[in-house]
C-alpha cells in the first residue's frame, strides 16, 4: 500500500458508483479523502475554527485547567481539556504520555453546549454550526456505505447515529502539538500522538496546509499521508476521513480501522481538528445484515482479532458489546482509569 493510492472522492452527486468508491477505499486503506464542495463544510468556518483553536491553546494553563477532562466542570464523559502529556494513545510505546494538548467538545444537548472556557464560550454558534456540518457529512458517508454494503435497510447506519434519538460518544476535538518533544523523550523516537486506531465509526480530520506528521501502519512499515493532496489551487482542501473501530466491528473486519500516529516530521507547531462520529450509546456492535457481508463471511477474523487485542479481550472471545461499552474500554486504556 502507498498513501498516494488514497483516493479523493467527490460525493456531491451520490450514486452506486460513488458508494462503491467509498467502500473500496474503506476496505483497502481505511482512509480516504472527500472533496470539499465548499457547501457541506464551509472553508471559512474551518479557518475560523483553526483561529479559535490557536487562541484557546494560547490562553493561560490555569484557565484551561478549570475545564480539565473528567472533572465536574468538563460536562460529561470524554469532554474538556487534556493537558500536555495528559493521555497516552499508545501506553506501551509512549512512556510519558503524548506531547500534545486537546480540548474535547460533545454534541449539543437540547441545543446547549457543555460548559466552555474563554474564548470558546464566546463562539458557541460557530462551534455548533461546525459540529452540525461535520455530522451531516458523516451521515452522507454512512448512507453511501449502507448502499455499497447492500444493507436491506438503507437507513441502517444513519438511524443509529441520529443524535436526536439519544446520547452518543461523538466528540469534536481541537489539538495542539508543540514544536519539539518533551525533555524526557528522545526527539528522534518520540511521537506526538501514539499509534492507535480511532474509537468510533468515522473520523473527519482537518489539517493546516503543509503540516506533515500523520503516518499509517502497513505491513511494510509506517508510511506518511500526503500533506496537500492534489486538488485545484482555488478549491477547498479535501477532508481526510478514516474508518474507526465500530465500522470494523459492524462489518466483521471488512472495513479497516487502520492504526495511525502523528510524528515530529516537519519540526513545527501543529494544529489539527478531528470530528469523531459515534453511534448512539446503546447500539450493539453486531454484524450488519445483507448479501455483501454474507459473501464476505469470516475473512475479516484476523482484523477483528487485532481489535479485540486492543480491548484486552482474549483471542477467541467474541463478546457482543455496545458502542458505549467499547468507548469506555478504550478510554480506560488511554487515561489509565
């Protein structure tokens, strides 16, 4: 596999052919680029969110700490500020925690966002609008996957991600990586975000132009994701999408939840934003119905085995769990809870 093979797909006119393109990328790489039509997610909103993120991470540590993740003021599970080296996505490979900061924002509840520190609290409309745009794109992608997988119920995925029906683990995350590694680490070997797969269904990743560092794990080793994939100069940059653990479970390993990491490649400060789309908490991770999955059979058993290892499950254990149970298990490892 070469990351130059990761396609840029235009989903503005959905069809069976487009659905097949999405499925092929999701089952081959676990990563794909989506052409930004400039409407679904406004390029101005993306720029404004990056500017807001920079302003927030530059604010005093004491101000951010009031909203620390898992604290009462954070507003719920997996929400709030993550301090520098406050989490380890790969605990075995990162001795001192990942050298990065983050702030996690959940979906609005009754049209109200969680408690937010300044300056985020002054831009709630922008944040809510951006979250809604991201979820709309995720719903479109999930519908295309339902089509490509020939699931009898066309709304199988989208209905299970309908935020009006109940709570979910969906999180919008702003990230800041400093210019260099921690003194405790060797900069030549340290990474900014340890090797991991994503916990949800789909992830939308937004990166600033020219910022390298994202790498995918392949049988041939770690390979970099293109920084500025080919697109017309006047067009909005394409949006990077990757498959998470839950779609891997749902499709018995057909869709790849590819392990990835962020390195110090580029040697500069790095800002990124990620929208982690999760289904409703009580959704069970059972294999989806339909002809495609019947034909696929158990060919994804090796992929599922790797997933179970990340959860600390025995090699042959095939426990049916809910989306929330999966998230709680992954967070327990990440934060050492």
